[in-house]
C-alpha cells in the first residue's frame, strides 16, 4: 500500500508515537516526509534524519508557513486542533486526521469533547479527507496502555476490576493504525469522512489483562470484582505512590463501558485487516 510518489506528506505531530511510526513507515516506502513539530530537539532525538519544520499549533503564522503548498497532510495531533490545521493548510490539500473512539464515551471529558469538536469542524469544512478514530492503541515505542498495564501486573498478582472486567475492548496495534493512515493517504477522498479503526474483534477487559500478562511473561493474575467508586479513590492515590504507574480515576469508570466496533467499513474502505491481539502483543514484548 502506498501514496502517490510525487507529493511530500506533511506530518503534524511527527515526534509523537503515531507520528514517528508513520514517518518511519513512509521512509521505508520511499515517500518524502515533511515533519511538522513543536520541539525540534525531540524530533531529532527520535533518530530520524529528515529535517523538521517547527510550528506550534497555536501559532497560526508558523503553521501556515509549515504547511505552505502542502498536498497531503496528516495530523497526529489531538483532534481538537483540526480547526487550526484546516485554517492554516491549503484548501485543495487532502487531510488525514487522528481522532479517537473516546468520542463515544458516556462520560464526556476534555479529550472526548475535543475530538467531537475537531470532527465537527472537519465535517463542516468541506475539505477532502478523513478523520480516523482509533480504539486503544498499543505496540508503539513508549506507549502507556499495554506497557503501563504490564508494569502494574509485574507487582499485582490480584487485579481488581469494576464489573469483573466484563466490558469489551478492541485494541488496535500501532502497525495496523499506521497501515490505515497510509491507505487513507492513497484515497482520493471526495469531501470529509469519518471512520473508526479498531482491532479484529472485541474481548472482555479481563481477558485483555490476562493476554497482556501472558505476553509479558507473567503468571495469569487473579481477577476480582470491586465496586467502582472505591477503586476510583484508590486510583487517585497512584499519582503520589512511588514505583506504581499512575491510573486516573476516570479510566476506572470507563472500564464499565463497552468499546466494541464493526470494522467492516474499515476493511472495505482502507483494505486493512488488523492482526490478532495475541500476535500484536508478541510483537510488543519481543526483545530487541
């Protein structure tokens, strides 16, 4: 899968996890990248030689300069910045934005509300492109979903979960998300579109925890059911406890809602068949 050979791909948020993964994949495919970053030193620290353009997304002049004559634009920044990107980017460019399935949560927060606002601005813009809404992303260098859970499992033989971990999750491997972005870049979108991208099938969160423990080489934890509000109170303490990864109270509450999605539109539109969770976790914990 590829994109047209002629134009560069401007990647906003290129120094982030998804941005770096995309830039590396495009480089392997022989496609020129224009990284647009806020911190040039952080970009250089990622080990990719391509010179970057520096622009804060709140600086309209700098962003307009960075996107001058752009043909293909990918924004790996938070979707709330979509209006700024659209205002600065050429009207005839094609856009790929990263949103989030957090927009579906029953408990809206700043993250989910920002995704909804960014999506609304994009859909109202009439610009050509797509906003991809990934589920939980795992497998990128430095990600804090699977890796943070593994750090907890290293210390916790017993895992308390609200509802016993019966709510469904459908994580997507970073490599699959990268393939989705590449495929989206190759499509001549007519107007703005929105698309959920997810792993192959949903599973209960308790089974996800057990799968992470197995892939990380830990014994299967014992799952116990605890009420939500006490768990949220304990989660708040992890912010100050040493040697324990921070778990935010809102994350506990979101463990009560199903996050399961039909990926038939993703496969039909992008041609990406996501890998199984077990395979993705093997790649995630594979020793270098």
